[in-house]
C-alpha cells in the first residue's frame, strides 16, 4: 500500500472507528450549556462540525436552548477558556462518562432468557419474537420489511386480535444510542400479551399494533460493539465521516432547520430526502398499512417530552393541535402518578428545538396520519442516553400508563374508532 493511501486509511479509521476497536470515555466530562446569543451558537456549531474531540448530545441549532456537550480530558482547559470568554453558563453533569457506561447494566449470563433487567441485542430481540409467535401465533405476525446497508434484516411484529381495529404504528431505536426505546417497546408488547389489567387488555383487543423495535440495526450494533454514543446509521456518504441521522432524513420539509448538510455532524440529513435504505424500508412498510394507521409513535430518549408535529422552521400548528394537547395533558398526568416523573408536551419546535425531516412530521404532514407523537423518555440529563437498566421497567410502566390515558381521551374526542365494516 502506498504511503499516502495508508495515511488516509489511518485517518478514516481514527474518525470512524471502522476497525471495531471499542471506544472508551475515561475522564470524559458532560457539561450542560445554555445558548443565549448568536456568538455562543456560532462557536458551538463550529466545535460540533470541525473541532476534534468534542461531541454533542443535542446539536446546537438555535439560541435559547440548553444542550449537553461531551468534553474529553485533554479539552477541559480549552472548554473552560471558551465558556469564560463567551460568558456561557455551564454546569458539570457527569464527571466520568465511562462510569455511566460501565454501570449501565448488570453482567448477564448467556443462559439468561429475554427479560427487562438488561438491554438486548438485535438478534436477541428477534429470537424473542420467534418465541412469542410460537405461543401467540393466532394474533402475532413477524414481518420482514427489508435489509439495512450492512445487510441486517429489519423486522416488525404485528399484533391483531380483531378486524377493523385502528392501527398503532411504533418506530423505535432510529437513533442508535437510545437503547431504552427498544427495551420499552418490547416490554409494552409483552404487557399487551400478558397483562390482566382491563385497560391494557382494551389496548390489546381493540387496536392493531405495528411494532418496529429497531429501525437502525447497523447503528445499534455499532453502539454495542464499538461506540456506545453513536447516533446515526452507518452509510459512508463521506470518506471521513459515516452515517445519516435518519430522523432528519424523511421527506417533507427536509433540511428546513435543525439539520446539517455536513456528513460529520450528528444531525446530517443525508444528501437527499429519503436517501437511506433504512428510511426507505420504514416508509414502504408504513405505506403498506397507511389506511389502517391512526397514530404514529416515535420512541426516543432523553428529556421527558411528548412532542407533536411540526418541528421545521416557520411551521404552523396542525389543525388537530388542540385535540393533541388535550390527549397529552391526560397522558402526562397519568404518567406522573406512578413515579412522579414529569413530562412537558407541545410541538417539537415550541417545546424542544427546531428539527426538520423527522418521521412523525412526515407521517402527519405528508401522509395525513391523524396523530403523530414523539416520546422522549427518561431522564433529564443525569445519565442521558445511558439510562441504567434498572430503570427499563419503571420507564416502560409509566409510558404504558400514559398511553392508556392518551387513547382513552382520544376516543372521547372521536379518534380511534373501528371501521364501519367491522362494527
């Protein structure tokens, strides 16, 4: 190999980690910073896209937002100088990021069955699906809806007890590092199958559930094997930087704020709307059942929000906005009852930040799905994306509580009605 080619290869491996060496975060700190003016915003945007070492848990997309930035040990002094010069408010949230990673879940025996005391791999989730169908084959169906860039199969599971039921479409783990999302949706599926609670039985009996537990399988595998903090998929659009943020890649107001054209950014929206094979697979599977689906749910972490369309810059509110807010209020109250967890709710752009090209915006704005809702699960930043496994079940319990209330209020408002032919 020529010397120039070798140097380039080493550079690519250093940036992308493609050879599989596991990334460690010893003495990496996590700070929360407040963006209060344009100068602070511009500096943080530069650091995100061009500065070696820093990484962001939220992209700096606007003033009047808080975000968390991961600072490696060799940058702590520089970071202190930057924040002092810019008079940027900051709070140390995590002293040693590696400790969070090390303590995220207990050691598991390989003989242990599928449960919710730890986080699972894609293969383990799929194996559990097969076991479920062996028991509940009359109401469960596993459906393959394509393959990822790295040739991992993308599978959904459908739960249907009655014809004519309104459909609930759930997409999770679109961001690879958000492990709590696939853990929560599998727990909810298990409850729909086994719970004796009448309210949960009502959800199982009177709705069809289309569950896509991992829509970013390559990214999830990469977080397990290489870099726990990876967010995007793994397509190499750039020789230096891998991956597209699939939740900025959906058509309809694509690249209209809160997304990046830089392949090295965590919010890189891709070269074109719907460019990613995984995005295309989700779209095609959704379109297969579009006429039955009444609500599109997108599971994310973290921050404790319920977010509605729209997120793109300058968006007006949906005509259904006030219905959604009534449903969200009842859901947030129900969610808080068990563990006193508090959620905020509203549109993405109002409550969180500007973000275009998301799957819920596409489902409601482009496909006319009556309700589209993003959950941002626990917590508020103490552990962020690295939620300890001991919180899987509490998080899932309160989310299911909120869904029960959301659907009950929705029915009172005229949503979730069975088709006339099935009545």
